[in-house]
């Protein structure tokens, strides 16, 4: 037996709330997190049909402050965050000098000299260190608010209606898609952004850690279903949203995964990876990320080989069962000429060949009011 102690898992401020609800807790990126409460499919459907909430406090959160905070973010992110007005947010990636993706992040502009950056839990320490390494070039400071705050994502077609039972109704209604603002809740500061990772409408909330449990319970009382990481993964996959570590990593550049839209190259500002990304944009890609839908029963998973005419041409990066479509769906890298809609493949699912074809991205798109799902 090894005498090396197992690493201690961190816990969010909502840990006791999860236990009280009977959540099944699992290790995730160094944290002990709820994977499900009642069942993944039930929680998935709650978000698609009404409203669900997720503890996402494990994700990294950093405030960037100072007169050159925008310039600092322009240097470390692919998107020009200086274009954001207070109250706006934008998705971006942080790249290495060679164009490889270190993380995908969301940045919110709170004031001209104050921003918040949200990073993936698995990359939070890496991004914190990367920010600290490059900060001395700028008149800006970094505040790590990862453990001093709580983050809850409330998602679903009825999310805003139910949030209005807990928060100021006019404040909830005032937030436009991708907008953010700050307010008070029970006398404490509360940040809210109309963003998410499920393909549904809703808000992501950041409160002081000590306020988190009361806010969670208030949301429960408003009829919002608690959901775990299992449903969060199937929801994001149906929406064809990328997962770092599966669909992208430091060997992948933004153009290979359809993220050219978050790379600002129409200015002269220098940022980390600019030269490599200009080169990547101009050269012929060697792979493309395609959306695959199974034609028969069976579930494709990350790592499963993708075959064309009996030859392996790629691998699944993310795969699962889609509760909305009733079949397995996945994403995977294939040669660009094979990424066209309708292209047929076979996915090797533990020795069984599962027929699949390329479909339009996303797999699921939330219906407009009064219309059926476009899935």
C-alpha cells in the first residue's frame, strides 16, 4: 500500500445543501461536486421544460482592476475586451504563444476599470498563474474571488419567471442576453449575468460565499430544480457547447473548433498567440470538429474511434445519450472534407460499429415562444 495521502477535495459553500438534498457527490477537478440528485435525465428535462439550477462555485473567478485592466485582458485573451461597455460580457479563449487553447473563459465588464473573468474549474489555478505572470506589464491588479464567492447558474424556459420571485423583478427583466449587472440581495452584493452553458435562457449569479446557502434555498422555494454535473454535461452537449479537456486543449487552436468568432484580428493590438493565430486562419485546417448523431441504439463516448469506409479517420471528443433526441450524440475531430452535413460514419463502441452521420450544429436549439423545439 502507498503511504502517499489522497489529495483533499475542496468543497463549495453549498456542500451541506447538496448533502441535505441527497446528492450523489463525486470528485471533479479537485472538488467534491454533485453529479446528480434524483436522476440525470429527470434533471436534464427539468431544465429543458421549466428551470434548474447548478452549483458552479468550483469555476475560477477573478476580478481585474485598474486603469489598464482592459488592455491587460486584451493581451491575454483572443477577443478585444476593450470593446465591451460596462454591463456587457463576452466569451473568449486564452491561448499560448503557439495558438493552443489554455482555457475558454467568459469576461464581464463591470466598469471601465473593473472586469470579472470566469475560468473552468480544471484550469482555474493555471489561468490565475498565467494572469499573475503577465500582470506586471500593466497598471492592473488581480483579485482571486474563487473561494470567497458562490456561483449558481439558473437555466430553463421558466428561469427568469422563477428568479423574479426571489430577486427584484425589474432587475431580472432589465438584463438582456449576455448582459450583466450588480444589485443587492438581502443587503449583500449580487452579480447577475444573462448567460449559461445549457442552451437555455437564464442567469448566472455570483454572491458572497456566506450568502450562497440562503440564496440556494430561496431558489429551491421558488420551484427551481437542483441539478448536478451529469445533466449539465448532457445539456451542454445537446447545445453543442465545447468542454475544455474533451473538445479542445492546448494542442487545439480556436479555428479548428469553430471559435474564430472570438479571435479579434481586425486591430493592431498585440496579444498572446496573435501571430500563430493569423497563420492558423490562413492555412488549410487538417481537422474539423463535427457534430455526430447516431442512427441506431448505442452510446458513443469520448475516445471512441470514428471510421469511414472501415478506416479510422478521427475520434469522438464528447459523447452521450440525448434525452431530447432519444439517441446518442457526440462531437469529434474528422478531416475537414468529411465534416459536411450528411456525411456517414461508423463509431466503434467497444467493438460494435454504431452508424452515425454529421448533423447541423447545434443538436438542440431552444424554441422561440409559441414554437416547437428545433431539435
